[in-house]
C-alpha cells in the first residue's frame, strides 16, 4: 500500500506500529516546529499534500493515515475497534514515538476531534491550532445523506460495496469548483475494494446520536475541555457551503475560543482546501507568520 497514489503524492510513507498494525504517515521537512496534519473521513494524508508543498521548507510536516485509511493497514473490525478513542490513542502513540514538540495541529472533519482529543493528552506540546470544517462535540444533527449510509445492511453495502460515501464526497464536498479528475483518483485510490473501505463505514457508524453510543462521552468530554485551549493561538477556516459541518459548528468553536481568528469562505464547501486552496493556504501562512512575529 505504500505505493498508493505515489505519482500524485510523491512522498515515502513511514511506518509506526500500533497494536500490531502498521500506521503510515508522511514526514517531510526538518524545521524546529511541527505541523501535525490529521485527516477525516473519507480522506487520507493525500488531503494535506498542499500543506507539505507550501510549508515543508520551514516546518516539519507530519500527515498521518489513520488505521483503515490511506496507506495504513486496514484490519477488520474484529481486530481494531475503529472508535474515536482508538484513533486518538494511536495518534498520541505516534506523537510520543516521534517525540514531537512545538506542534501546530492542522485538522479537518473527524481529524478535528481526533487531533484535539490527542492534544489534550499532550497539551504541553501544543503551540497552535488550525481547524478546517470540523467538530468537537456530540453532533447536534446528522445530515440525511449520511444517515442513509448508517441503515442496517444496506448502508454498509452502499459504503463498502459501491464506495458510495467516498464517491459522493468528491461531488458533494465541493461547491465553488468541480474536483479535478486526478485529485478524485488520488482521494479514492486507497479505497478500492470492500476490505479497504472498512474505516469509511466505521467512521460513519461512530457518529454518536445517543448518550448510549460509546463515542458520545468522548466527544462530550472534548467539548467540556475546549475552554482549556482558549489561550492557544487558533485559526478557524470554514467553507460556508458545507452541508455537513455547517456554519453553526464554526459558531460553537468561536463561542469556546473568542480570541480565535476566523476565515469564512462564502462559496467553498466541505473540502475547503480543495475548493479554495489559495485562500486556505494564504490564511494559514499569514496566521503562522503573525504568530511567530508576536512571540
């Protein structure tokens, strides 16, 4: 799997062992500060290729592939729990193994919850936060098109059999522009058969719509702890046409972190760095440079 989409993501994946499984990650650049890039569902480290291209000359850029995603191992659900807590523990393990410090968390979609819960475990290493269309709280709603993917039997058949979730995202997560064919191929590349789509299905089913769900409390604890990160310099970049992580999710972060910088891109969708790359990268660059000047 290390060769997956290599022509589009020409970086060598490194490997970290977690619970007997191979977790892959990209590690580019040698700067003293780290940009830790954490993807969501149904993407992978490919989503962060522009971050590597733009910032690895000045920063060490780490882009992880969660277990079940990208170039990482894709064990069955009998062999890996595929919960938010499990992904958090894997990321904490990687942070410790690489002895990462002076971290700027850069996260999108499920990566926000995974990255933030991980950094709460290692808060002394966290220097900045950059979030793109994500959440960090029990979901107040579930879009109908995602709820359909959770239906018993037929939901899994659609997600794992026909790759319906990942294929739909290529169209539905863009608003301003149409995704280029080669980009769509890169995002879909790791998810080429039933077995390799296990995490996509599991992420959808890990959305907690009841306090009885095992991930509900993990997200509730994260939300309760968001105010402890209020004084961390933070940037919130939002594609305002996102039908999943809607603008109300942005407002909840702004309420928890009143000093955060916000960049609202009116016509961009959920895959904001794909839909509005220039604005997104410029906002991150200005944020990093301004924060360095203030230190």
